């Protein structure tokens, strides 16, 4: 029994030390790995470092992995966080050869659920017409019937984005129609084709409540990770609304702004947020004066439409609200 305990303690300490140490340089010089079906972090460390116990260190240098036991095909994993060093055996001097640090990356794990504002209503392909069993509110794991089938070329395994158009968004300053907010509710995967205009599927992901009548369209990739980029020229706009439609927002909240692709905005751009200018009465001069806007936060753009963009607030010193001014960081 004592030997067994000693062995277990040594195994634990070995695992801990290995997990906390630095990763060696991966075999073959590979620094970025694209996850394939069936991959696990321990399997990847075994493949590139000959030791499956190094997986906690691999997780540590890839903090955007929410759950180390759930990695998905197509995700990219960096295998080292150290710069590539070339060694000159003649002089025994290590030289850094034109190492350009990678641009900073912003990661938002709920990117598929952020929604957006479009100038027109988002075109849909079909709708959820019923469920099995029949019920009002639907979510992950529920089976549903869709009114799309073989007529549309739909096949088992096809995935659709489930969404709904919210009420029109009015500009907080002008009061004019700014667009329509699209609320992404989840993803449904087709299981069987039942006819020209009907199929049977399962909701694989849900981000908010889904009801009968929710619209669907072929899924498009949602970008969770954007490379931070400086703007190329001055651009200014306003916060239109937030995802949750709350008046006061802060760090982590998703907001929509009234500048987009036509203004040369791209995902990864950042905007400084200013409290809108206001007026005050100057009793000494007996006149109204303008109080300049104060920098109260920052947002990072995740998605860009023609005249609008979706961003997440990454810094705020006070409440962020519709009507606040946003200025592109250049």
C-alpha cells in the first residue's frame, strides 16, 4: 500500500512539474496546428512533444480554448509561445532573425450570438413550423420540423442559422430608421428529408429562446477571433442600440454602431467611445456653452455590415448608452 501511495504521489508531482514547465520546440518545426476530427490536447502534445502530459501547458498558451476537453475541427492551436530562434553552430551565437511579433488578437467566444443590424430585413430560406413533441419554447436538443426540403437541395447534415428579426432600430440622434436588428437564436442541423418542402432536424445550439415560426437560412461562419487593426482614416458615428436593448451598458456588452463597410470599417478595428457633447448655461456670460465629450470607453468591432457594425465593449469608465459618440482609433 505504501508503495502504491508513493507511486501515485510521484506520478502527480511529475505531471504537475511537466504541466507547469515550458513546452519544448515542437517536432517538425510546426508552430500552428489545425484541429482534426478526433483530436485531443493530450493527443496533440503526444504527437508534437512525445508526451501527452504536457496538455495543460498547451491549454495555458491557448487561453481562447474555453474547455480543454472540447476542441473542434478547424480550430487553430499554437504549439509554442516562444519566438523562433536560429542557432549558428560556427559562432555558437543565438540570433533573432527578423522576428516580427504577431498582431494582437481579440477573442470573443459568443461571437455567433452577437446579432447585428442590417439596412434591410435579412433574407430567410424557411422557418421552423413545429417540433416533436409539440411545444412553444425550444432549445438545444429539441427536434423540429422545417419547411425546407429537397426542392431547395437540402441534405441531411446541412446546418441552418436560426434567427428572428427584431423591431426596427431608430437612430438615437436623428430618430430615423437605422436598420433592422437580427437576433441570432441558434443552429439547427437537418437529420432527414421528408419531402420537397419539409425536413426534420435537431437544434444543436441555442443562444436564446426559440419558438415556432423562427426563420432559418444556410449557416455562415461566425468569426470568434479577430486580428486587431488600426483604422486607415478618420471615421465617427454613434451607438445605435445594444444587443440586450438595455439603456445602460458596460464591459462585455454587445452594441451596434452606425458606421460600417462603406466607411472602410473592418473586423478588428477599435473605437473610442465618448459621452455626447452637452450644453450648459454660463450665468456670467448669460449664454449656453458646449461641454465637450469625455472618453468613457472602447469597443472592438466583431462584424461589419454595409452601414453598421457590431462591437463588444472592452473598456468603460461609466455607463455606455445609445447616442454615445464612437471615433475610430487610427
